C-alpha cells in the first residue's frame, strides 16, 4: 500500500503526532522522550506565544493503516526578517527506514514552502533557540538529554538522498567535575568582585528569582542574538519560560552576577538531569512520571544539564565567566555531581567552548542543521 499523508487538524491527531517517536524509540536505550504535555502545548496556538510570529502545519504518514512517520512544517517570520532569508523550516521529522515514507513527508512540507514563495528549507529546527534543534549525526549510543532530539543513524542517508546538505553543526560536551577547583577561577573571581564591584547572587526563594529572571532572560537574549538562526525572545515567550521552569527548578544550580549598579551582567542555570526519569515514564507525568521527575530534580543526582550560561556582550571580555565557573563548580563538588552536559553549542562558538579550557571534557555528540534550495 502506498504512503498516505494526513494533516494534523484535531487534538486526537496531535497526540498521535507527539507520541509517534515515543513508540518508535521506546526500546532504544539512548532515547529520552520529551515531556508529553509540554510538546502538546508547544504545538497548541493558544499555549505557545511563538505563534505570534510563526505558522505551522503538521503531518502524519500512514502505510497499511499504521502511522510510520511525522513532520512539522514551520514558517518563522521573525527569523526571516532578522536574517533577511526566504526560508521555511521543518521540525520533528521522524520516520521508519523507508524512503517512500521520508520523501512523502518531506516533499509535503516542500510543496507548502513553494506555495508560499519560499526559496530554501532548513531543519530540524523549532520556533526559537529555546526549542529543540539539530539532527543527531554522531553519538547515537549516548543517552540523550531532555532538551534535544534523538534519531536513528539511517536518517543521515535519507537526508542526503532528499538532497539536503549541511548548513551548520552543533557539538555537545560532557564536562567532568574536578575533585577541587583550579585556583585561577577563585583568584579571578575574588579580584573582580573586590576591584570591580561585581556581586555573585544566589537564590534561596523563588520569589526573588522570579523578580530577577525577566532581566536575566533579556541578557540571555542579547548574548545569544548573534548565534545562527536565533530570533528575539518576546516578553510573552520569556514570561512563559519563567512560569514553566521557576516552580520546579533546583535553586542550588541557579546564580547571577550583578554589577555595581545592581544590573544583571551574567546568568547561569543548570538543572539535574531528568532524562532517565522521562525515559522510565515515557514522557508522561502520570501515574509516576511527576514523582520520578521531582526526585531527579531534588534528590541525589550526579548529572546536570546546562540550560543557560550567558554574559552580556559588553561584559564578556571582563572575566565574568570565571565568577560563574568558580561558584558552579563548587556547588557541583558539594552536591556530588560528577558530570555536566553542555547541550548543543555551535561548533565555531569559541567564546562558550573557552569556558571548558582546563577542565576534563569529552565531545560526545554532534548534531546538524540541514538545508536545501527549493528551486
């Protein structure tokens, strides 16, 4: 039976679309599912403020009356405006090892892009830089993070056959926590705080963090603005991120740097890994998923995921990362953390990769943004 493509138009079909990879990869040890309700909200217009500048069309592929693949087409008007591009994006592109399936899905999004007059297609990439991005091209046996895609190795052959080529790569590192901190971090940190008036701020209550979080996200937005494919974070997107994460985040692994005027100059958020908890619950909160997730976030956990480490551009040359690193490494040592996962970093982003110099690191995953001209 030939492949049939069906557009996702109902809540029932959206649940099937979100759940497809959870079924396909369920027995893969390295696969970490997304949190199911979060993915539903991401593709629900009145739940995701990015729809103010984005459009999507979601599709399922059927063969012999069975779901065999999915894809999302995404038009990001803010990205096209910022980068002066004429591009449509694809995201959540998953399929069985059948070229008839992958090509039918991909070409459906291509035709949508052509009908709207776009000149290129790229992906996998989402709504903003806070969304999942990049197809795994190396590190298929490594346990995935809670904030990244997983895919089978055969995807590479399908992408190449579809005529897609490399646009940019991201790399991911494991940073191994030392038994003690290098004295250089402490010396630089102490010097900057004494001579330049910087203050390291830690958080013991969520109300105080919430007050600082909006300003901190503005720092993150500006710091990341030069990175490939990013779009400005609107106030509504920032507000949603604050509402989603502050109630559950472990405050021990959050800190900021304020200058002598009390303005936030740097901000860091690391999070105990919930990958294994999500794996056990297959991305569900019920009946035991929420308990497992909270236990991973607040109990003993030797693995952290680095969500954000950002310093405002005008302060980046002043050594502020040393203040963050000195504090965060000590917190990790005090709490028995053995390894920190960096998440995707652009392969040529020397400023962030310089943070790991002098530490024991292992580059263990690589993921790719692919592109193709439509004409």
